[in-house]
C-alpha cells in the first residue's frame, strides 16, 4: 500500500474519536515516522486563549500510537500507550501545529517514539516521548 493510500486509510477511521473532535489529520509517513496536523482554535484553548497542553499531548499520543500500529502484524497484535511525557516550550494562539513521531526503539514488546510538535514557522512547541506496548490480541 502506498503512502497516500495508507494516509487515506488512517484518516478514514477517525470518525467518532478524539482525533475527529480535535480535527487531527494525518498528513505524511515513512518507514520510521508519522506526521499529523491539528488546527489551533478555541476548541483546543486553555482559559488564557492558548493551545492547551492536554490537546498537545493528545495529538502526540495519537500520532505515536498510530505509528506503532503500522509496525505490527495487526491480525495478531494490538498497541497501547503505557507512558507519555511532554515538555511544552512555546505557546501558540492560532494556526496549525504539526506533530512528527519518529521511532527511537522498536523492540518485540515496546516501541519508543519521540514526537516533536512545531508551529507553522517550524518553531518547536513541545517535545514528547511515548512508550507503547505491543500485546497479543485476545
């Protein structure tokens, strides 16, 4: 399956999820990364009119967990996030943020992702680390 088809596939199963609520769209992928965007609007603001850190973390986990999904045999395994950490470095009031998850470690049972979130000027907004566990399907 080519990249465009994979992205269409990912975006097609986001309805009725947090990703749809936050308007997250998967936009690019490769062998060791996955990218998605999220608009910064009042929907994702904290009370001071800035991008909420929780929305940023939700974007990061969505991208990293989905990326792990493409590294496993989905007929035998499933993925769950087990730990996420975030450092928020810059505030954003408007525009679009882009999250890029890059694989740091691919083990048999764990995947470690670094997710960098940047604004439209490519300034680092947040950097996150996500650990996923690979579990056999029940």
